[in-house]
C-alpha cells in the first residue's frame, strides 16, 4: 500500500476549460498560458482553470473553485486561473467541445478528464481530485466478491476501512478521501456506491453513508470473515479521525489506580470510560466479560479492567462497574449492573453528544430556508445519470391524454423536468411501477408539463408534482399523501375497490369486518369502516358516502343498508345510523353513532380511524397524533419495547382507562431526535426505557414514571391517579414560547388540516381515541389553527382540575421545539 501512496508528493495539476469571470475578491492567481506552464515542476501540484477572456458563463463554478483553493492547498495542490489570450495559443483554450471539461495533470502529464458538471461544489472538487490521486490506494468495489477478495488478501496482515457513499462527489465521499490521504499508509481503503453491496454485508439502515473498520489483522483463519465495527457517527472528516484513533487504541487496558486519575486516548477524544471491577478470585471471568463489553463498545467508549484488590480507592461493596464521562472533572459513578447488555445500554444512553460540526471559519449563519430544496436539487443532480426504467409507465402527450384517461383506469403523474422535487418523486413513482408490474389493472402514466402546459392547465395542475386517479364516469381524485413509494402504493391499491363498497348481506358484512373480504388490502391499512343505515336513512347514508369519497385511497369504507341491518346493530351495540370501526389485527370492533353528524365531522372521524391505539411515534406520523391535542403518555426506548409493556398498555386501552391520553412509544434508534428531547427534559440522559407524561397543549408539564417501580397495570393507574390529584411534581415545565413555521409556506400542519379545516364538533372529539369521552365540553367554533393555539378544556387530561397546574405554566403550548 505504501509504495503507490508516494504519489501525493509528486503533485498534480487540473486544467478546467471554462468561462472568464472577474471579481474584486478573486483569490485565484491569474496567469497567461505561458506563465502557467512555466511554473509547472515535477513533484509540485497545481490546479489550473483556463478561461476565455470576455465570457460570462459558468460563473457559479468559478465561485466553487475559489472555495476549493484553501482545502486543495492543504494537500499541496496550488490553484491558478489561466486567462486565454489570442497572442498565446494553447490547445486547452478555445475548444468549444472542451469548455465543460476538467483535466487532471501530474506535472505536465495528463491523468484524467472530468466533465465540469461533476464538480458541482467544493466537496465534489476536492473529492474527485483526491479520488483520482488515490486510485490505487482506495479500491472501488461494485460486487461482494471483490470486497471478499480484498478482505482475504489482508487477513493476518493489515486492517481495512470500507465506506459506502450515496454518490461520488458528496460531502461524505470527500471526508472518506481526506481520511484515506492521511491513513492510506496504515490501512487499506475500499469504497462503493452500490447499495446492494451494503445490503449484502448486513447493514440495517441503508439510507445513509456507512463506514466500517475490518479487523482483518486478527483473522488468522482464511475461512473466517474479518470482524467488523460500524462507525455510528455521521461521516465527517473529524468523526472519521476520532473513529480511526479509537480503532488504534488497545481493546482492553488493565489499571490499578484511582479511576478518577486514569487518562486514555478515549478521554482526549471526548469518549467515556467503562471500568469493569475485578476481583482476584474471578479474574479470568471478569477479563472475558471486559473483552466482550469492549468489542461491543468499540468506537464508543474505552473499556478498562480495574482490580478491586490493588487500588487504594473506596469502591462500594456491591459495585461491579464504574463509569466516567469524558467531561473534565466529571465524577466516577459506581454502578451495579448484573447483565452485560445493561452495561452496554447504560453507556450508549449516557455517551450521546451533539454531532460534531466542522466550520473552519467559525461563522454562524442564520437558517437557510431554501436548504431543503437545494438538497433535493443536489440529489437529483447527482443521480441524473442513473437510468430509470421509464418504459414501465406510459408517457402522455396532448394528443394521447384524453383518449387514455377516458378509456382506462389511469394514474397520471403531472411533473416538470426542470423541477427538482418532481424529478426526485419520479424515482418513487417508478418504484411503484416496478412493484405493480404485471399485477395491477391500473395504468401508470406521466405527462411532462414543461412540454404540455396546456394539458396541465386544463387539469387544474398549479404545482408540481401532482398525482391524479382517473376512473371512467368519475371525477379525478388527487393524491394528497406523502411523496414516497409506500403511501402512493397504498393510495393506488385501496382505490382498486369502490369507495364506499356496497355490502350485500350480513355474511358479507361479517367477512368485511373480519378483514377476509379484501385480505390483500390489509397490508396497507389496519382498519376498515362499515356504515350501518336503515333503508329509510337516505340523507345520513349519502353524507357517509360523501365523506368516504373525500378520503379515497386512505381508508377502506363500506355501506350496509338492507332491511336486516338491525342484526348488526344489536350485535355491536350500535344505534342507527352508525359506523363500525373494525381492526382485525387487534380483534376489536367499535361503534360510533352518526345521528345528525355533518359530512366534515364524518371526514374527521374517518381520518382518525387509521390511527393506532399504541403507535410508535416517528417524524412522519407525529402531526397526525399531535393534532388530537391530548397529553402524550410516551415511552422512550433504545430499541423495540417489551411484549409485557405493550400488553399492559393495550389492556388499559381496552378498558378505556387511557382515553384522555395518547399512549405511544419512541424508538431512539429509529428517531434519534428523541435523545435531544430527553436531554431537554432531564439534562443527562436517564436510564431507558423511560415512561413520561408530556402535557404539550395545556401547561407544559413533564412527569416521569418512578424508575424504581415496574410498569404494571396497577402501578400505571396509581401513578396517573396521583398526577390527577396533584400529588406528583413535574420534572420540568416546558417554555410557553409559541412555535411557528419560519414562513407561511412551511406551515405543513395547516396544509395537512386544510381538507378538514372545519372545526370538529363534540362528536368528533368523542371519537378521536377510538372510544367515547364522556365528559367532553362543547368545542368552540373557529378555524382549526385557532383551536390549535387555544385548546379547549375537554382536550386536557380527563377530570384534571386546572387549579392543580402551576400558575406559571397555564399558557397553552405548541409542539416542543425538539419535537
């Protein structure tokens, strides 16, 4: 590895054929072609930008090149701008076909050509240059066999650093190449952009860049795979440096001194220390335990074996673990943790630090409100050469549009090729086409509004992208879900059946409620709704049909209005007219009376019907539960929750003892922002799992379930009764500062509420938790946004006296900033 690595010292030159741009702040030395070539020396690196005098194109690239001057100089690569003049002819000047290319040189020898559109920012420039220089040191692999071949060649000899990045030229790619520049003589580097390769080595979260350390030097048996350690921090240059340093540190260190006085590389890198306390009689077993813990905490903490018999420090009799945070003067904690998994969990829960931000200039700038669009545009730009199987969808034109949508059930994507979000969503749309290939009766089509604007205007398309469903004899239905494969697929599949479905008999109704009538659709929704009406209840039935049509594609609805409807009414204790909410997976069927219920209230009930009784809270589903405006009874967990706790909560839900709350849980592994929320509540992270009651809408109090108690039905009910009686003190009271979107265009909650903006009546509030709330007060009239700012008393905790709240916390709150 080291022989080829000396290429760095040889120096390189990049020549970019582009336009000329004057700037009073130009940091690029300006030379003529003759002056530039005379400065090239063997062993020296140079980046040259050739510009036609008087041209004003490609000025954006010039700005990015100026930004790349300093980082490239750090690697011994100077940067110059060469002004092409008529008096000095050069083959790099004046070639129209070469205006969009970059040339990489070592001395005066051409190494590689780049189209300049691949060098779209400073990260791409640095990444591409280093990648070309380190071509022999950083192996690019595309298949698993190549990775295994490199791995086998290193066993017993050296270790490997393997990285996956989404595309060449990304910030993560730059970070990996900069690490390879520094550590290339010590480790073999391998790189891939193939997501299939990442899946093959067993990575769980494949939606981000990954970096693994392969411990091949320890693998003496050629038949075994090298042990791997995943870097869990984001791929930045500094994070990779810290990670590699921890890989070089000893796996386990034995100490006989005061833990408070111990200093290791881990503390210097900001990582905590774990001391496994050993006795002479159990030394071998303790060492094996310490080594096991060290492997599981590699890259996260330093692990040491502390001899109780040799240290002159008072160690509690029953303590078997000591923990020391990286903060200066942080005291040593002595713990009793009888399970190895508890040791690892305790460290992970207490080692979280804010993501390292690398800002060379130290300038603090305000939020860039357009960064989301920029990131989308950048992603589209990177993936522009990735082929999509567009042939799986039918491309429509002005001539073919009407004939297609009037003769077949069609899904139409209205998009524009110049619009970044449209092009990003096109990938999801094609993914849906792949999943439906050969199985769907719906025709997937697309029309480019940049080419056929008259058609899009006629179809009332005023924003991109838009998806509409066209069925013969029916008005088109606009898709209003999230721009992703999963939700769009659900919309298409549920729309295969009519909405609502006409149920013809009692037997068919029972099969419908059990989920047997449309089994293939229950993978997309957990609830089906059946409206019960006597033959004479025509107005109520029509209201229900209208509500179902407004929510087509999001919930399955059916209607039964035969003369024997009273059989179902009696069986499920439903007063006609009524709707039955059936959840076959949970074996529950609930009834909701519909007498004198307006259409918009029915829409609200149907919209809330798919909400789970005990959901996992994520960034995507939080708004749906948050707008119910009830306190969150939320369990924070570092992984999946136990079946015992789930059974406890669901039992209380069935007993209707949690109707005033939203029982839910949050997995910190799936939603890392939960760590920041816990830090805001507690300061240091508490032991997990942690059950909290968070009253976001009325008072802002946060209560913690006693950690010394097990979470059983009895203990949970007693705790909630104490809260109701005002016998518990909150661990914190959230600020009453109102949280608002930075601009009206970012008010996504209002956008989500727009289809059902009419204020819900008392009946809707009674159905929001899939059960009736007996003591609801009447909902005041007004807009939905007003209701969110001033929640009514019925949306507070059931039966709780307002006088129990601290006076300084009576103002209603918006969603906590962390959430």
